[in-house]
């Protein structure tokens, strides 16, 4: 029997300007066993603290932080972190602290 690895990469935010607090659009991931976020900024976040946190939801409406995953602080132009055991829906909640904003894209890579 041949098995096929199933995977999908989704562009969640494209060329978005992030300032203060934000949350991405939710994405249904119930079929996946593991996920990895990729955040690609136009420039490194100089002079601002860009914090990112994975949130989970059973229905795409009500959200809570994924336990045992510390908020991720982006310190370079490209950053990534993985998540597992997340249930039905994922999104990123983030914040920009300091003077300015950051601009970039957020990708979600999923594997069955």
C-alpha cells in the first residue's frame, strides 16, 4: 500500500501592515496533525517589538491561546514556529509595541 503525504501551505495575510494589536483570519485545520507558521516581513522589526501567539478555537468564533506555546517575538525578517495538538481552527494574535509598524505576510503550512 502506498501512502501519500498530504500537505498544504496557505497565505493567511499578504503585504499587511501590522500596528498595535491584531488577529489574522481564522483557518480550519481539523484534518492536519501539525502546523508551522511562517512570518515574512519586508524588513526586520527594528525599533518595535513584534509579538505573535497561536490561538485555537473549536468553532472559528471563540478563541484561546494554545497552551504550552510561548508567544513568539520576531527578531528577524523571517521567523517560524510549529504547533501541534490544536483542534479545529488556528489563527495568530499579534501586537506591535514601540514606535512604528511592520509590514509583511503570514503563511500557514499544514501536514496531515
